[in-house]
C-alpha cells in the first residue's frame, strides 16, 4: 500500500494492480487496494508468474485505456520509489517512442553481491552477443509507450524470463530504449524476492543457452569433420588449398545441421524457409571464407603442421566468429516474427 499511496500523492489516478494467485493469507493488501478509486485490481486464480502478470496488465490496458499514451511497470515490494516511477513516466512521455528503463547504480555498497554479479554478467552477455548496451538488465521499473505494447504481448515467457525476452525482442522489433537513473533500493538484501536462482536463471538465459548449445553441437560436427578431412583427404590435395577445401566441406555439413536447429529450436522463426535459408547462407559463406582465410594465415604464421594444432587454431578463430554469427542471426537472419 505504501507504493500506491505514494503514487496517488504524486497525481497518479489510474493504477493497475495484478494479484498473481495469492492465497487467502496474503490477499488482504489486494482487497484493501481494490477499495481505492485509483486502483483497478486484476486477479489470477493461480500463480502464473511475473511474465503472465505483466501480459495480463498489458492486455487490459490496450483494451480498456484507449486514451492513455503508455504505462509504467513497477514491483509492489517498495523497492521502486514513487518519484522514480514518475520520472520514468515523464521520460517516456518526452521521448514518445522508446521504452524507458529505470536503472540502478550497482556500484553502491547496499547492493547484494549476487545481484551485482548477476547484472554484470548479463549486461556483458547482452553487449557482446546482442549489441545491447543496458546497464541494468534486471530492472522491473520500465515505461512502455502504447505503440510498443502489441509487440511486447507477442513475447514469450511466463516468469522472470519474460523481462529478459522483452529486452532481446527490442532488437527484433527495432524498438529503441532509454535509461532513467533511479534510486538503488534493496530491502533486507532482497530476501523478499521470489527469484529462484538456478531455475529462473536458466529461463532468463534460455535463448542464449539454446544458441550456445546449437553452436557447440554444430562446432563439434564442424571440428570433427575438419579433423577427419585434414587427416585423410588433405594429404592428397595441393597444400596451398587443402585447408580451405577441408573447411568448406566441413562447414557445408555443419551449417545444414546448424540452420535446421537454429530455425526450429533456437530462434523459433516464423519467417518463410526460403527467406531464412537465403539469409543464413549469405552470412555463412562469408564467415566460412573468413574462417578458412584466418586459419590458413595463422597456420603459416605459427608454423603449425600437425592436424591437432591446426584444429586448435580453427577453434580459436571460430569462437570469435560465433559471437558475430549470433548477433547477425538474431537480428537479421531469423529476426522478426517468432513462433
């Protein structure tokens, strides 16, 4: 109730509260909130997760608030100050078409170590693999202009992963974002959080983990084929072209496997097969040539002759190229409509 009272004092007169399946022993605050004229209470009969609760609020807003320009999402545990909620709303109103993220300062001493480390890792992953520079990937304080909500409603995930999936989807939908600094608040080192470290972390990183698993599987196919080819086929070829030929054959096998897995399992693309296939090989062929060229150059630079040494050089080159590949596949090859 502290959050609602604070918002009312700042002039908010249309507050949507979602009760995500609370039991009889925890319903009193929601029943009290429902008595306030400014509050609309939405209730799930069973707990469905934060992502489902946010989509419920988004759907209600789109259907019942046609005159509103946008909304702000905030947690109800008093870790988001009313003044910061207002600041995010004002920034969203000023910018018009951008999602505004309320970002905390994780260098402050009151931030729990697990939260500080988790945010640093996630921010680094988002920057390297997705090209998204977000200083607070875990923030639940976000302002959404009305224009982006139809896209956000198509994003998957019912629990904490939904907030991460929304950030990843911004790239696919071409939605820009802005950051609004907010007060850094952790109550009792965030002990009231319902976040389950292992299970919810797996959900949050699901897309990235699927891609890494697909890439590793494809890389094993590629490396195994390359090793066998360099051992049994390369001796019969011209030494100047042996590495490139072996690379091309190995990549043809692994790329067919990788395309199928990425389209159906990783990115779950709903785009036409012909389009994604054309785009995939428009990316795969240059990467194959770059890989072969770099491996050939480094092989001669280091004087590597043994198949295992050449294979290790290729492994190092491909780690860098797989990072580039993820970004291009996520944003262009399989971007847009998702299943």
